[in-house]
C-alpha cells in the first residue's frame, strides 16, 4: 500500500466523520457550530497534502491506469470543500450543515474512487 493510498483512506475516514457530525449537528442544534468549520478546513488541509503527494508521485514516474481520471479526482477533491464553505459563509442554519455534510460525502466518494484508479 502506497503513501497516497494511506492518505486517501485517512481522508475518507475523516470526511465520513465530518459528514456524520454535520448530520448530528443538524439534528441536535439545527445550527452549524464553529468547530465544524474548523474540521472542514482540516479536511481541506488533508486534501491539499494528498494532492501534493499525488502530483509528486506522478512527477516521479508512477502512472496510474487512468491518468486523466486520477488528475481530475485530485483537482476536484481540493476544490469541493472550499466551494461548499464559501457558499454557506454567514449562514449557520440547518441547510448550511447539509451543504457541508454533502461536500464531505463527495470528498469521501472521490477519495475511494481515487484509490480505485491507482
């Protein structure tokens, strides 16, 4: 198992945790707590780390079977969470929790698909 695989599985687990906590926050408080934003930005930091490691792996000559799909997954995963957080900036209602939760699920799915393309 490569380092990129390990980072991708950590990202997947953390993204699922963020999604579950977003759902729980919607049920419990009906408002987005500030710590959920911090967790989402930590997820973004993991995604940037994975993108840097993935690009480094490509530059060293490791070529996945579906190179273009792999690159699209790398780029898309880095873009999803900031777009979601920016779209709900200033709104801490239940709908904003849904946006953060769905973005976290999308990141988890992209992470699993990225492991499959390696």
